[in-house]
């Protein structure tokens, strides 16, 4: 027994139940060991799943989502459970002892309370703060007057009426800046919430194999499947609209090519007809000039004979008459050719004008088709985007439902840490938005109104004086 008593002395202060041959000895309990810190709990363990291996692409995939219409499953195997680490039974906790009652709740290794039977406490991990998956309401954000004054930038309210206009202008300028800052903060808040929902949807997808068969999540995953099917349908409609529009534009391009060739041919033919007409016009003018010269020569000859009282030379006169007759025939023939050439030219000009009209009409139809196609594609793209948002929202609802179980379903520490960081960013944005929206609470309304009326009165007096001066001069 001396050896056993010595072992009992050595084990004093340890929380064990020793079994000695033929004798069971219960040893005294020591003080519980100190709980691990949050920083220790956040340290990566051997069971942590690789985030890169479980990446989730929420951008529009090029391929169709398939007949099920759900986001592509990257596998829902529980990486922690695969290595044999047990889960805490949160059903054994109730009331204020539950982790959900305190977001900073941590478990201490070495405590007998809330331990799952059969779980090796040497491998158990300390629980970090638990993400909510939602943001607090604006009315839940508490801000002080000092914070509102600093955010507003209105400055100290004036005590005298003489500086009230300066306060009025300072508030007007500050409000303009506040509106710009508020728009930026609201955009940042929406973007952060969208990113959080994408992370929640990614989490729901990776846990689908584990949770889809659970009655608590089956209806949510059915909604996710319907949303995915709607995304696929919207993408098919977008693709069909793009194909129809592309075919219509291709047909118009082919028509324009044919019309363009016809237009070029009509232009060449019209140019040739124009050159032929100009040639006949030149020949006609040349024949008319020849006839005119002969007539002048005959008149001059007759005048000279009359002045000199000479006898008319009939042979010479007959020769001129013959030349005159030939010239008149040449003029008539040239005019006939010119008239025919003019008809051809007019016809070619009409053909050219018709070709130009046809090309212009085809170009107008193409322009209208381009605009119609752009509107249709924009509409279908918005539809795809809206359906995609619904799909992400459905996945985010599943992620929030999983978070609400507070550990009943194992969630990798990396995901929880990312969600906590996102919620911290969202809360920061929300706090700044609330501050900027409530800046008028620190506005001295009486001083502001007094300054405004003084400014209005001053402007009125100035206008009256200037008008009187102009009228008087």
C-alpha cells in the first residue's frame, strides 16, 4: 500500500479517478483550468479545411447550370468531422448557459460542464465569437451628441445675430458635403452586405451535401434550386435574344453588301452616261457653230455683192447652200443623239437615286435593329442579374439558418473569421451612415433660420438699391 499512497500523493491536485487493483480511490478535484483565449482559439488547427480548395465562384458561369438549376456543388464533406473530431451537443445547454446568449462565449478545456461524452478534450477547440449573418437596425445604433457634432461639421452655433449668416452658409456647405459622404457610405454598406451574402451562399453550397437531407434545410435548398433554375432560364433567354439579334444583324449586313454593290454599279453607269451626254452635247454645239459660220458667210457674201452691185455668183451661192444643208443635217443628228443620251442619263440617275434610297433604308433598319437588340440584351442581362441576386439571397438564407444553430453543424474557423470581419465592416459602414443621416439633430434650427432670413433680407435690399440706382441714372 505504500507505493499506492505515494502515487496518490503525486496525483494530488489532479482531477482523475484512479483505479488501483482491488481498490477504487476517488481523488480530490482541483480548480478548473483557465479557458483558452480567443486568440488561441482562432489559431488554425489540423482539421481546418482549405479555403482555396473550397472556393466558390459567384460570377456568371459560362456553362449552363444544368437541369437542377442550382449552383455547382464543390462538395459538402465536413473536413473536421472527417478527421474524427466530435461536435458539441448544444441541446444540452439551455438558458443563459447557451453560447448564443453571449456572442463572446468561450469554452474552457478541463471543465466537466457541457462536455460531449466520448470527446477527447485534448483535441477540443475553443469557440470564437459567433457571426450573426445580419446587421443591426439603424435604431439600435447609439451615437453621442459629440459624435454627431464631429460628423456634421456645422461648428458652434452663433450667440449673436450678426454671425448668423456665416452659420447659415457653413451649414449649407456642410450639408452638401454630408450628402456626398452619405452616398459613398451607403454604396460601401451595400457592397459589404452583398459580399457577406455571397460568403453565406458559398457556405450553404459547400454544406449542401450535409444539410440538404436535413428536414430543417430541405425547403430552403428547394428554394435555392428553383432560384438556380430561374437563373438558367434567364441565361437561356439572354442567349436566345443574342442569337436572334445577331442573325438579324447578319442578314442586314448581307443586304447592305448587296445594295452597296448595286449602288457602286449604278454610280459607275451614271458616270458613264454623264460622260456620254457631255460628249453629244459638245458635238451638237460644234455642229451648231459650223451652221452658224456658214450662215454668216452667206450673209456677208450677199451684202458684199449688193454693195458692189455685182451679179450674184450662182455657183458660189449654191455651194454655200449645200454646206448649210449639210450643217443643218449634222445639227439635227447631233441633237437627236444628245436627246437619247439625256434619256439614258436620266434613267441612270433614277437608278442611282433608288440605290441610294435602298442603302439608306437598310442602314436605318440596321441602326434601329442595333438599338432594339441593345435594349433587349440589356433587359435580359438585368433579368439574369436579378435572378442571380435571388439565387445568392436564397443561399444566404441557408447560410444564416446554419449560423443560427450555433455550432450544431460544423463551420470552418476560416469562414467564421471571414464573416466576423465582414460584419465588423458592415457595422462600421452602418454607424457612419447613421451618423451622417442624423446630423440635423445637432443643428441649431433657430440660428440657421435667423441667418437665412438675414441673407434673404440683405439680398432683397441689395437688389432694391441697385434697381433704384439704375432707374435714377
